[in-house]
């Protein structure tokens, strides 16, 4: 069985595209999951959820809270933003709705976490670009 590092190397070598944003660069997260280097979403490889490496969950929670904010507050803000997407009578495709929901998700991270965390902004651009390329 291949290690996660080997899988990341293979994905990068083969220029495997993320199905969420189309990016072809991959990395391992601190939680030991493969994620897209552009949109940052985990498990975007062939819809497979890799087995995580054992990591102290307390460290991850503290690390993520500094960039993502308090989960309870984040959840409230995220669901409020997503409610605006679903509250519209727009003729949106599933892909457009999904991209808007993910953009809302990233906006909530910016509003409740670290607004200077570059990945949040890059993720928003990635989702918007993905939709724009298909219009």
C-alpha cells in the first residue's frame, strides 16, 4: 500500500485535476489528509477520503481556530450566509450553488478567523474561477 506522501507525489506528477476547482497541485494537511493546493478542500481526489495520520486533535483545533475562528460562531455566520444563497429565486445550476456555498463557507472563515490568511482568499477565487470557466 502506498503512503500518503507517495500518493501526493503521484497526483502532482500526473497533473491530476481537483474535481472542485481543476487545480493540479496537491499537498498533505497537518491532519494527514490529501487536499488541493488551490482550493484547500480535502478529499477532492477521485471522491476518496484518505485515512488520516494520527495527530493530536488538540493541536489541530488550536491551529485551525487561529485561522478559521471559533467553530460555533463560524457555523452561525456560515449558515446565515448560505441562507442568502438558498433564499433567492435564481436559476442556478448545482455547480453554481455549490460554488456559492463554498464561497460563503470561506467568507465565514474570513469573518470569524484570520482575514489575513491567504488560503481563504485563494479558495474563493478558485471556486469563482471554476464556475466562470464553465459559463
